């Protein structure tokens, strides 16, 4: 079946550096992508989303890039802070119909070193 | 506005028993989704309810079931528990079905099956 996967299961960065978390998806029919952050002991929290008619979207300190040609999604975090330490998930949603499920990646653990 | 609440937060059961988990969505949200999260499989979609009707279902055996009440509160039930059912069960609420970034997650119920 279709799935979403991540290139790197863990990422370690220095405080203040920029972080890039990558995600590969295989369903070319997906039209909506989301990044979530999950801190220890908590449920996932929405970070940023992007629709397939866009290739870049910026939020506060975060940028999501979408490359539909190679089915690749990335999350860039500027000036990474210790509070950014968490597991990051990408998720995709199939296009069409009223019952579209989110398909989640396995997650990348981001560790920020002070 | 209060967030998504899940009860209980922790649960220990033995094989063969059954368990019921509860989720109260954000006030005004009518859609509730359930996920199973394990280290090896990530977030796996269980089912989604809207207006007391199951709108979508993941690939889980019939031992996993759910329901939604008229006040949008939802329960999920797992019968004949197996060791592999040990996981974090997450509930997410949203205003309507299929919404991606507007899903708000609860802290989860940690189920341990011994």
C-alpha cells in the first residue's frame, strides 16, 4: 500500500543551527501534507501544512517545502531551540472523496544540543 | 477553550481482557479520530466518527471498535486483548471529518497488556 516514510530516524543539531527534517511520500494522488510535533508525554501538535498546489509555505521559524516531482517534503526549523526537541511526523492526505484519511510517517526524533 | 481529554491516562490489562478508552473532544468539534501509536509502526489510523457515525476505518481487526455519543464524546473498545495491543492510543478532535491541520490531539492513553 501507499506509505509515508522518513529518511532519517534521528537528527541531532546544535542550538541556534537550522534543522531540516525530510519526508518521502509515495502516493502521487495526495493533495495535502502536514507536519506535526510530538513532545514526550503529549499528543502530536500541528506545526504547518501545505497543499499540493504550493511548493513552499512559511510559518514562524518553520518552512515546509514540497517537491512533487520527487515526492519529497521537508520541514526547516530556523535557529533551533531546546524546546524544539521532539519527534516530528509528516502526514499526507489522499485527494478526492469525503473520507480521506491521513497517512503518517514513522517520525524523526530531533535532539537539540545546548 | 479546554483541550481534548482522554481517560484513563494509563492502563494495565492482561491478555484476554477487554478495555474501553474514552475521549472528550474540544467543545464544538464533532469529529473524533482514534490512532494507535507504537515505536515500530508509528501512528496507525483506527477510525473516525462524525455525528455518531463511523466515517472511516483503518486496517485493524474487529476486536477494535468504537462509538460516538450525541455530545460528540467517543469511546473505543478493544476486546480479547493481545500483547501486541500495548500502545499509546491517541484521540484527535476536529470540527469536521477529513480536516488535517485542524486536528487537535489529546495526551493519549498508555495501554500495557501483560
